[in-house]
C-alpha cells in the first residue's frame, strides 16, 4: 500500500489549539464558510404540511454519530418547500445541531436526496474556500468539544447561536493537503460504514432466527414433541426492586451495584452507573438479586432484559425473575424468549402509555420446550451474540484508530504527500 504520510520536518507556530505547521493557518469558520440559519418565520412547516412523499424535512434526530440517518424521516409538500427561503441544503453542505445535543456535524452528500429543509434546531455550514470533507473531519475532531466546553460553561440549557458557529476556530492546511487528508480519512469512514452494515445484518439475522426458534416454527434436529405455554409466575418468583431515599447521602456511594433501566444495555449486566451503601441495604431492606438472574424493565421503558453478572440490586421499575426450578427452565432461554416478544401486550393502557404491574407481569406466557431443547436454542443464540460482540469490538477499534490518525493529520503532527 502506498505510504501517504511523511513525518513533518517543518517548524511549528503556537495557535489556540496548540502547535501547527508554519505553512498552515488557523481561521474562524466565517472566513471559509457561510453559516445559514434554519427558517424560524411564521412560514415554518406545521403538522398540516407533513406528507408521506415530498421534500425531505430534517431534524436533529437524523444526525447520529456525525452522519445522517434517513431510517426515520419526514417530508413536507413541495409547495411549502418552495415557499421557504432559508435552510435548504445543497450537495456538500454541512449541518450542525444548535439545540439539544449541540455541536453534532453531518455532511449532506446529495446522493440519496438532492436537497432537504433543516428544522429550526439546526444550521447549515456551506464551505466556500475550504474542502467540504476536510471541514467535516475538522469539526468532528477535538476542536468541537473544546470549543463547546468554552462557550457553554455554566449554561443550564446549552445552545449555539449563529455567531457562536461563525467563531469556531479551524486549523487550515493548504487546499491540496485538505483534499489528501479528507481522502485518507474517507477510507477509514468507508471501513467503519461497512462494519456497521455487517453488524446490522447480523442483528437482523439473529432477530429472524429468534422468531423462528423461540416460537417452535423451526425445530432443531433431534427434537420433537409439543411445547407448553406456561404463565411466568409458575416458573419464576417475581421480585420488584427498590430505590433508597435520594435525600439520604449515606445511602449512595461505593458499595453494591444498583441497576436502573439505563444500565440494561447488554445481555450481562456487569457495571452500573450508581451504587448503594451497606447502610442503605440494612435500613431499606432492599432485596439482593442473585448472580445469573434474568431481570426486565416493566415501567417507563418497558421490555429491556438482562442477566445479572453478580449479586446486585435494582430500582422499582425492574423486576427480577427468580427461577423456581432450573430442571424445567433455563435462565438464558428465558432471557432470549423475553427479548423476542412484545411484553407490552400484557399491559394496560394508561395516561402515560402502556403500563405493567405485578398482576399483569404474572400473565406473561412463556412457550416452553423441554430443558434440552431450551439449552440447544440458547447455545445457538449465544454464538450469534458472541459473533456480534466480536464485530462490535472490531468496529470500536476502527473508530479508535481513525480518531488517533485524525488527531495526527489535523494538527500537522503527520504530514501527507501531495
């Protein structure tokens, strides 16, 4: 492979973000690009303007990890689009989020959609004398976090103004170097994109196989016989968690892992964002959840499932399903089964949406083959999980490598051949 990098032998000069090569500049964003607000007039699209097909209408939800995501999009009528003067995208424009999760920057390639309207929580950065791909990489480097920390320090509800964006300092190599740096980083972006697509494909394959295996639609070789449909309360004791008083500081700190819904991110729960103390255990009588127990959220965000990696505790929005007889029910099979069904159908409709309680939880039906078939099914699912986990580690490594390379290239610590 061609070596695109050479060590920089040039002298450096001190700028706001550190040293950069003498033949590079540091300029404000307004000196190389136009910043354009989204439309905030009375002509702004309303619910009546939303249609199934029309002109793309983007929101901050469409920017994920510095890329546009078009899986869930809205459209407005062409008539409304044509009546609006500001906030229309062109190919190679950048879009920055101004409210909410501020400072996320995505590049509009113009490939899937030739144009779009941004909402009022976003602004357009239109490159003039800078390479679009380079500017996108620069704004997604360490520049943005440092700048945002500087200008939003102490703000209760951080937001950006047009002037804030215009004053973002950007390190600027020569134009040939900009293009070369962007080209090198795009190779990593492509590798990351392909890995992400592969992970999504594997997850979809797993989802499809789960639906077939966990309903008995497809049987594994060597197994036959009828499955039982058993209420979960006959298989498990259902124990709710508890939250110690937030007003007592002595209850919170280093000690015992305490699970909230936000901690239910993977199959095995190994870490929690909070811990409770020995004093909390003694005074609140909160019950421990043994290692290897299946747990599930049943309030607020319903249906997140996990398995405790050690003895833990949880809040009252999580129920632990304590297996009554491991000769009848395999815990990992239960985890996969609960992950595959919509548990909200066992709930009731309330003002805040579907809710589950101790009575409705008992009504959840588990389709149960014999224990040997349960184990065979969960072994297949576990292998699929392991494969996905390995791919996600590879993805994480690719992102780390790209970030390290980006830091070297965008500061001139490593120069490119042009």
